[in-house]
C-alpha cells in the first residue's frame, strides 16, 4: 500500500507538471490546439486598447411631405423645388441640447463601467472629460476586445412598438434584468443546443406584457353570404361563409434597429420573454457565436441605456513597454535561480532534499495552473508576488528539512513533529503578510490587487499542498526505514 501511495503521488506530480509546462493538445480543424487556459495579462505586459467615445454631434436632414411622411428620393432637389412640391426639411440632431449636460455624461460613464464589469473586464480605466462629455476607455488587448468596444459604445435603447403605428408599447424602464439561457428543446441528441435571450420585466412591465400578448395575436373573422331566389320558381337559398385572418404584430428594436417582428400565440403572464438566438446547433464554434451575440444584447439591456449617444472617435492599440524578449529573460532567470536553489537543497539534505525538491516542482506547476484558472491578472507587480511565493515555499521546506536533520533517529514520529512545528512557526511569522495580502485583494488598483491575489493563492497553496503532498511524500519515504544522524538506516518502525 505504501508503494502504491508513493507511486500515486509521484505520477500525480509528473502529470500536473506536464500539463502546466507542456500543455494538453488536441486536434482542432486540422491543427493541434492547446486546451490549457492561457494567462490573463495586465496592460503593462500585454498592451491595451485606447478608445475615445466622443459625443455624437451629427445632424441628419430629413425631408417630409405635407402629410409628414419621409421622402427618400428628394435629396437632389433645391429648396425652391421642395417648397413647390410641399416638402419640408427637418434637422434631427443625434443628441438634443437638453441631454448634453454633466449629469448625463457621468451617468453614461457609470453605465459603460457596468457593462465592462458584466463582460468580465476587471482591468480597465475610464476617464470623463466633463467639458466635452467625451469618455476615454482603456482596456486590455485580447481576442474579444473588438466585441467589447462595440458593446460599450451602443446606446442600448430598447423598445417594443406597434408594427403599424410605431407606438411605443414598452421600453428600458420596464426591464428588470436580461440574461442568457441555453438548453435542448428535444430529447433527441441530434437537435443540438438552442440559445435564448431571457428578458425579465418588472411589475409594471409584466402588466404591459400581459396586455400586449393578449392583444397582438392572430385573429379570424368569419363573414356569411346568402344567395336567395323567388320561391315560386322553385329556387333554393345558398349560404356560404368566408374566413379572413388578421394579425396584429409588434416590432422589437434596439437603438432603432429592428430585432424581430412577431405576434403572440398566448397571453404571457410570467413577465418573462424568451427570444431565440439563431437555431439549435451541435457545432461548438457556432454555439459560442450565438452565446456571444445573446450576451452582448443582455449586457446592454441589463445595465440601462446610455442617455447620450456616442461614436467611437479613436481606437488605438497601445504596445506594452516590456517586450517578449525581456519577459523571457525574466523567466529564464527565475528558472535558473529555482534550479540552483533546489540543487543546494539536494546537496545539503541528500535524499530528503531530493524528495522535497521533487515536491517543490509539483507546487510550482500547480501554482501556475491555479493562476490561470483563478483568472488572476499577471502584471509586473504580480510577477514579484510569484517570486515571493516561491521564496516562501523554499523557506518552509528548508525549515522542515532542517528540523528533521537535527534529530538523531529519523522516523515517522520525527517527521510528524517536524511538520507540526514548521507549520506553526512558519504561519505565525507570516501572519502580518497574510493580513496585508487579504487587504490588497480588495484594493481597486490593479498593481496592488494583482499582487494581492497572487500572494493569496500562493500562501493558500503552500498550506494545502505541503500538507496534502509534501507531508505524505516525506512520511512514506521515511516509513521504509528511519535514519540516524549519520545517515545510516535503522530498523523499520511502523
């Protein structure tokens, strides 16, 4: 059993190390793709995107006839010709004067920040020019940056209107929340997965939706026709009926663009409206596209519409001041220092040092995986945090081995006592560091928070890993037969 336990621990460390440093590759569309999540880098390492959202000052000229209908083929006519035909010009500003104020500018900035948070962008900077109303946004550069930019610049005006009269029946004020849902409509595996945009309305919106869904339906009218002749001529009376179907429809719009036009089959009393995005699919890439589209709409609807209309004036990619070659140099130096430190451990403590060095490599591998899947932002400051964690774990293992080496006869009891004393002394001494680290995690400034998160996960891993892996590994090794101070084997003590 001891051999099996030892072999299991060794294989687990080897597997984690291979996954962390080599990756897991699977064929995807005729190429091998690493399935291990990449790091989330801060803007000081990855670079970023600077976007300036400028207040839209455009004015559109609309030509209308005497009845108020828009005329689309009169752009080339002069003012005199327009007047002769009874046409008039109207100028529609993208933003009316009454919305261009500091209060709306600040509200717009707040809504943009809510959208960034909802999209999972924690690492961003927003600045408001209170005089012009322009908003500067700086976000990290990654695969979804362009999608994020399109979302934060959208006004987000939601309307459900009468398809014939354009009367606004519902708007943003009626929405409680919006979210993305997906699942299968059928028990058949081949039907695939469907994506839905689920819109939940507030109390007032629920009542409105109930009235609309009972009004805008398909209805049938039956008309009876009777043909009659003179009874003296032995004629008969024929009666026939005809059915005429009429449908009242509503149109859903976002930023005046039609999303869909529909009628209702039944009255909706739940206050929730589910809109299908795309069609059911089994293709992972297509499904992700549908989810992305639904998420974009949900984020816009869930955080309210921006009172001021903006346009993307600038969209610049900003390179990091630190090159990839410089990062590689730092990585090589760190690997070299760790290798030297582990060699010193092995030379000083021999077999015990080799066992702990092996366990140390496993901790490093698990640590880098944890940083990836815990979505920790890697910045210059967090790299320093990684170094501190590696040093702390080295100190822990060195103190442990030092206590074991001091004993005349080494057995499982000695190992148990050494671990308990090392844990107690080590974590009491770093308690002030732990308190500071927890505080750093809640500071809304990326350099400090990223350092705090790296340290938090690192210290937690040191406590758990050494208890779950290093301790059993050393204990199993010593259980094969203790050693005296001179390194000679002694009788087994089980």
